[in-house]
C-alpha cells in the first residue's frame, strides 16, 4: 500500500512539474516571437487539455499490471490448506 501511495504522489508531482514546464515554455515563446506561438499554441493547449486523460490511462495500466501480480486471496487460502495437509 505504501508503495502505491508513493507511486501516486510521484505521478501527481510529475504532472504538476510537466504543467509548470509547459507554462514556462509558453511564456518564453511569447517573449521571443509570435510566430512560434501560433504554430505551437494548438499543440501545447491540446497537451494541457489531455493531461488528465494521460494520467488516468497511466494509472489504469499500472493498476492492471499490479493486479496481475497480486495473488488472489482465494487461491492463497487453498494453497495454505494443501500445504498443511501435506505436512501431516
């Protein structure tokens, strides 16, 4: 559980950092030239709008991956019972 919480906090901080970097890039491009903003403005806004979707997809994939690694409680109880009967 603590590793999942650590992973979740790490992803939240990463998303915040990406948002700050994109904002910084957007501000620096507006200072340098307006031509770059017109070409990249759509891409940056699309990336900002799809951040929540990207985060939820990454969260879903990671949860499915870890669920595949966790043994189900039903199977582990059966394994314990069979190992106890083998010891007798």
